[in-house]
């Protein structure tokens, strides 16, 4: 098992996030499985275990203080389970849906959840543009999480339809966050989003890592999200 580096636990202590030893061991098993599978299937560009602890696990855990007790959360574009599987491990009270359009990544998430016996995880193999119109998912979640999926204007269209009114989008962003927010005024007004709030990520993650938090303040019109591919080609 790959133990977390000293910087990892120090960063958690700084902001008062408590992770017990059984949870650490489960995170170790997840990360080992991710890196081992990544040798055969491209799930992440990060291959060094210490870097993965900081850039993947710690980055994902930065969302923990933003999660209400017993929340229902959807991770849009989950990839190798980031941040969704990490959050499901750290917060077993949160019901996590992992939405992933790529088959091999959805299969990895499903296999990892089963291996780790995570009863609070559901995996959906579907595009966001399609899943967001399904009654089981539309306006059904307290929290929508997305990690470096795409530019914010497009991301808002792919995520806000999943949030219930007063629910929250947590978009994990980097150095372009301010510019993306400035360009998203029309998208926010159209889709029912509040003015974004920017929260610094945990120390030890990328220096430019931030969380862009948007509250759903009005229903998203039924026309959104548009057909697959359309939000990317013509962002609001």
C-alpha cells in the first residue's frame, strides 16, 4: 500500500479535516487500484504515487467542508473517480453518483466501488447532456461536483440542471478561474445560477487551485442542456 506523504496529513490538519486510519487505508487501496489500472488503461496523467496523493486525493478532499450532512451528490465527468470516489470514501453519509461518458472509465469506477464495498456509490455511464433530462437526475442533487472538465460557461450548462433549487455546484478550477467567471454572466442568468463564490483549495494542492461555488437560485429552463456536443460548440 502507498502511504500518504507527510504534506498530505499536514494539509488536512491545517483546515481541520479529520480522516481516521481505516479511511486512510481505503484511500490507499483506491489509489493503488487507480495507478495499477492506469498502467493498462489511460485514466490519469499522474503516475507518481506521492503526486497522486496531493494532486488527486487531497484536491478531491478539498470539497469535504462544502458538503452538507447526508447530501446527495453527483460527480459530472468523474473519470477515474475524482473527486466522487474519494468523497464517497471520506464521507459515507453522502450518496454519490458518478456520471461518466467514457465506457472504460465508468467500468473502472464501478469495479473500484465494488472492490472497496462502497454502498453509497452509483455509477451512471451516460453523457451529461442526456442524463440531465432524465427525471431520476434532473434537479435531484444537493451538490454537483466537477473537476477540470471544461470551461465554466460550458460546464454550467452541463451541471446546473442536475442541482435542485438551493443546491450547489462545486467546480474545481485553476489559474483561469477569474476569466472564466467573468465570461459566464449570461450563462449564469440563463441557467439559474447565483454569482459565483471563489474558495481557496487546501494547502499542498496546486498553488492556483480554487473551488468555484455556484448556488442554484432558479429552475434551469427545460431546453438546457442542449443536444450532445452543442454546449461545447456554442457556449452560452
